[in-house]
């Protein structure tokens, strides 16, 4: 159970950092395509490991 909590915490922090960078791309660099793609990939990167962990 501890490993699962640590995995969720790690995935959440990585998702948060990537999402903030995606927002930076959209606002500062005016690169909407890359910003939305980074945000989408960060959400997938948050959900996929958790579902794979629960499946085992």
C-alpha cells in the first residue's frame, strides 16, 4: 500500500510540473499546440501508471 501511495504522489507531482510547463508554453511562448499537447500527455502520464498498478 505504501508503494501505491508513493507512486500516486510521484505521478501527481510529475503531472503538476508538466501541466505548469504546458501553461507556460501557452501564455509566454504563445505556442498553443505544444502547450495543449504537453498538458494532454501529462494527464495520460498520470492516469496510465495508476491503472497499470491497480491491474496487477
